[in-house]
C-alpha cells in the first residue's frame, strides 16, 4: 500500500491504515477551531484601486490569506480545468503514471502523500499531479495528453493564472512602496501547477490531506472544488475554515514573500482535512522564482529603522532546505 496512489485502494478499507494515522496533536478531532468564520474576501472588480490595495495588504498582514472574486478568469475556463483534472485522476493508475512520466528528468510527476524528501511522521490522504508551467511554454511537451484537451485547456488556464498572479503582486508592490513590476521577472519565472485529489476517507478525524505548513514560494492561487470545505488557515493558535466561494480563488502568501517583505506579510500556516465523501479536487498555481534568484528582504523594507530579520540566499538553496527539513526550517533561517 505504501507508495501506491490512495485512489487505488481507499475504498477497500473501513478504517484508516496505521501509516496514515496522524499523531494525536495533529489529528483534526483534537484541533482548536477559530471563532473567526472565514478569511477576507476581496473584490478585484471594484473601482477604488487604493481600497483594493489596502484590503490586500491588510489581509496579507493579518491572515496571509484572502479570497478574490471578479478576478477576470472566465467561469467556463475554471470549470473546464476542474473537469479535466477530475477526469485525469479518475483514469486507471497505469494510464495516469504513463501520462505523467514523459520527461526523463521528472519535471512532471504523479505522487502520493507530501512528495517531500524528508520522512513524514505519517502519510497524507491525497494524490497529486505536478508539472512546471512557465510562460515560455517549455515542458508542455511533457504534460499529459490525456484526457483529451488537457494541454490546450491547462495551457490557457495557466496563462490566465499567471496574469492574475502578477496583477495581485503588482498591487502588493504598490501597497508596500516597491517598484512597479518588482515581481514580474526572475521572482515569478518558474510557476508550477499541482492538482490534488483527496479521496473519501473512512475516518477523517484521524488523518490529514496536508499537514500544517507554509508554501515555499512567492504566491499561491488555489481553485477549490465547490461545496466541500477542507482547507484551514491557522490564526492566533486556532484554525479558520476556508469555505469555497463559487468562482473565487484563494490567494495565500508564500514563505518567500514573507522573507522579501521582511516579515510584514505572513506566509500563514495552513492544512487540509479530509472528508468521508465525496472526492475533493483542488488546483494550485504556485508562483516561484528562478532557482538562482536571490531571496532576501527588499531594501525599501529593511532600513536602519527596520533591520533585516532574514539573510539573503538563492531560491534553489532555500527550496532544498524546505524539501529536506520540512516546513519548519524557518526558525533556523532567521538572523
């Protein structure tokens, strides 16, 4: 069972296998839920640009998360993209493995649990498909060709998400006093798309779809399947559920943005719980820098009155630390 896709065996069990049972302190049944009912929602279609910027910066400082509506991505494209990923994860396991193994260097891969290099305390109840989606179109030849239309639909979706991501980052730059297009070059050059499939779980109180973590990137834009609440954000020691809003995206700050803003914006910890039914699907677009891009506090945000609290380091080195040490290496990284 270990190493096999959860979707191939989950319906053969009436209980969670021992390797998937989380330690007691991580189990959802023992979690403290927040009295805050939701994260902020920001209307990007509003006419008051200054107000939008204030709301984005405030939400990023206080929560590290917000949802956006009226963002400009067509509902039809969002629906088509969700459908194509649901069809992919519903294919036989051997077909999925063939379709996700075209690149001998492993740029596109299908995996289960966390995909990190370090050993997990317990495994996570999900399967994931991951591949790069740079604006150059490089790596597209290694993307799945099945289901039919995958490359065309996902290609359009990633173009739209890139435009949306850069728009949000430009608003953040303006709100923080950074130069226009601060994030538009090497800091956003290597985006990655990950599609998660969380099969029904017989004992949701004992396991997790993803442990508490911060994303090791600049910004994440998540599309959640409607009507299933599983994402939770940690604030003040308690978990806030992120209920899906129709045709909205969830936006969260990554750890690299936290470092660049010298801790002003927070890469909030978040996790994913499981559900007894049905399958849940999400699509995450990760904005990543080039591996040799230097990540450190931006000079305007680390002055004599606000000393840098993080050193500067190539993104590739930071990412390797994260993948090898897990999500809690941040404490070691501060100056």
